[in-house]
């Protein structure tokens, strides 16, 4: 019985506090509406706005061909990761490859729609399809760079590394010259006979 009274008292105090707080914030005869925030527009690639309709088909074809090159190079990275039998690299490259395949498929479909829109002289649809292709190409370039980072392609070098250090005022030291041999000290037994 005491807990019911306690909960009731807390609810009553909370209700009085909330009503008083609401009354202090806004008058009862005025209703305030909060507008949702305006959506942010997608980023615009500078080259997309400046391409005339006559060049859109050729540029779109270039973008799609470059995405196909990226796909084949990323497949090469996947093969390298498989040969190394490195599961982490394999998963990383495979994730990027899946995204590139999806973007390429979208771009190929957008290229067909772009060709149709240009044939119908529908500039608005053509612009939209071209923007999709340009954004997908930009994202593919980014994914390709990430796939190179997955397999460490940027860190690959050929040949042996040689480092030469010159210090002024000191004679050069030959690190490979034979050092004097010191006598080995034998260690006493682990336990003494007087246990």
C-alpha cells in the first residue's frame, strides 16, 4: 500500500512540474509548430554541371569504361589476396568489389536511360542520368583506392632497400667487421645441494 501511495505522489508532483513548465514556455492560446530541417542537397561534381548534352553520351561512356577497368583491377587484387591466403585482405577487397559491381550495374542502366533521354531530347532526364553515372564513377575511384589499401598495393616496392647514413666528424663504422669474442660465463646449477 505504501508503494502505491509513493508512486501516486511522485506522479502527481511530476505532473504539476510538467504542467508548470509547459505553461511557462508557451501561452495557452498560441500554438508553436516546429518545422523539420531541410534536407541537404547531394554533393554536385563540378564537371557534371558544365557538360553540354552533345558530350554527355561520350563522357558517360568514358566513365563506364573506366569503371570496367577498375572492376578488372580490383578482381586482380582479389586474386592476390586469395594467393596470399589472407582472409582479412580477401574480405576487405571483396567488400569493395561488391560495391563496385553494384555501381557499375547502376551506371550501365543509367547509360542506356541517358541514350534514350538524349534521343527524345529530354534534357532533364539526361542530366539526371549523367549525374548518376558521374557520381558512381567518382565513388568507384574511391573504392578502388580503398581496395589498393586493403592489399597494400601502395606499399609494394621492388628491389632491396639500402640505407646509408653519414655522420660528420666520426669515422665510418663497418658493422660487418668481426667483433672480439668474449668468454662465456657458465651459470651455477639451479638448486644448491643444501636444501
